[in-house]
């Protein structure tokens, strides 16, 4: 990647198209998801090496529970493997791991892997990798409102800052850029409380075909935009 590019502070990835990639390549859906996990590892590593401080991946939405039991079981196993197979390298490179989403409903093995990764990496400073697992942007806002009510915050003290501090992992900053693969032009509820001024980049490529040169192209496109923030 060119060192002359301006680097977003926070990039979010909607990893879409694993199953369609698998069908197009004559392999199982599970193989598509496995390949997608490998690509996310490689893209995250390239992004952190480029100087991006926060990278968020939309890994498993609350709607994904409606998929077949076989596929859900594989995805839960794959998520556990992500933490065990990829975590040590990320930790060694100074990357902090956090997970956004509701913990209830997740398998015990997944919860254990999440807790371990978050605790062990909590003091890492090079960058933060956020994984949205069992996540819904609307549910995040609902849970934030419940938290505000539970803390008995009075009406005159409720504002944008109050809501931002009640979101999951509130130290995660607003998104600068959202990248979605597979030709879909929507954000599907991804980080609603942090995406109001995010730049959107869509590509026809399925996620398993997204490479570091595609990330560079997205950064070039980002640098060609004028961010006015409503002014």
C-alpha cells in the first residue's frame, strides 16, 4: 500500500458473500466461511500494519441464528477457532481483542474463548480488533437505553454523549469507513450508533476474494472524498 494515503482511524467490514463464493467455486458453505475467516485475519493484519487503530468485523448477526442448525454449529466452531488459532499472533503483535454483542445464547466454548482473549489482550496498545458476534445494531441501542434507565439518569442529563457512553465497549470510536463486499448496498444494522458519518464503500467481490490490494483501492477511494460532517 502507498504510504501517502490518509489512514482512517476506524474501519468496519461487513464480510458478505462467503456462501455465494463457495457455490461459485464448487465447495461447501463451510469452506466459504473458513476461507472468509482467513481473509479477515490477513486484511486485519494488513490494516494494522498500515496504521489503522480500530478494525471491526461483522462476524455473526442475531439474524444468523435462523440459518440451518448445521451451518450455525459450524460457525460457532469457527468462531472458537478464530480465537484459538489466530489470537496468539494478534496478541504477540500488540492487538487488543473486544467483542460487541449479546453474550446470552452463545455456546459455553465460545464464551470462554471470548473472555480469555479479552482478558489477556486488554493492555495491548498497537490496535483494537472488534468482533461483532450475536450482534444487532438495534439491539445495541435498546441495551444502551436499558442501561441509561437502570442508572436512573434524569431526562435533563440524557444526550448524545450519554447514549454513546452506554453503547457496547464505548471506547470504540465512530466509524470512518465501512466496507461491504458481495455487491449488496446496505449496512444491515451494522454499528448504528457509530456510523452516522461513516463513508461507505461497496464492492462486487465476494468476501473470500477480497485482498490487500482491494483494501488499498478502498483507501484510495476514501482519500478522494470530502468529509463535511454536515457543514
